[in-house]
C-alpha cells in the first residue's frame, strides 16, 4: 500500500491530511505532467461542516491509477512508496492533482 498525504482539505474524505477511504483512483490517462492528473475519488465538502465520525483516516491505502504515462504506474496501480495529492481549496476533482506524477 502507498503512503498518502493529501492537502485537499475541501474534500469530504480528508481528515488530518489523510484520506478516509480505503482506496482512491488517480485519473489522467493522457497525462504528461501533474496538472493533467486528478483525484477521481474527490467529493467536495460543500458546506464545510462534515466531520468524519465513522471512518478512520488512512495514511496508507490502495491507489488505482489511470495515468499510464507515469513511471510509478504498474498495471494501473501506483507503485510509489509515498504520494501527495494536491489541490487545497478544490471544488471539483479537476482542481486536484497527483503531485508525485513523473512522466516515463
């Protein structure tokens, strides 16, 4: 599993810069750089009042990846030891990105 740091505090699944999902998907099948990727698992915390009461923030999780041009993509799974999802203040998935993406 991959260690994940997520600074997308506007996401419903974010708690203490960790994700409360057991797995995420990074989108960007045609990506050439980080700006062409996004977290497909992003859901906006629209009113900012949601507090995760039932799920535990996960620092390590499964990362499915459609960014096939990334050096860490192995069979549509991320092989990086550590990734960062960026996009603080995002209102939609397209405002996020995989900061770890590196072109093959």
